[in-house]
C-alpha cells in the first residue's frame, strides 16, 4: 500500500468542533488512496508584514515548513460574514 498523501487543511477556524474541519475530514475519506489530513496551527501567525520577510517569526517558519512538506493543500475559501453571524459560526 502506498504512503498516504499528506494534506494540510486551512479550515479557517481553530475550533476542534468546526464544521469546516469536519467537512475536510469527511472529504479525506472519499478518495481510494489514503490521505493524511492535518490542520496547521494558525492562531499564532502574525498578519503579513513585508518588513518581516528577512527574518520571519518562528511561527511563520513552522507553518511554511509544514505546508512545503505536504503533497497537496486544501483551503476553505468561502466568504464569511463579518458581522451579525449567529452564535456557533466558524
């Protein structure tokens, strides 16, 4: 059996109960080949600042290395409301 494809997923939420995480986990079970889904930590990443490119913070280096080592990448790009979201929204 081949090694699983590694797939980091940016679900756009850090909540373990996030519906986006659940959706990503369910999608990973669909293909015939095994997929190993991970959820890179994003809560410690700073906003992008070009002035930090010469000396990236450790959190950015960790995140970049995890993404670079992956076989593929999944990003939830749905538009989210900025205000008026009902309780429980991701």
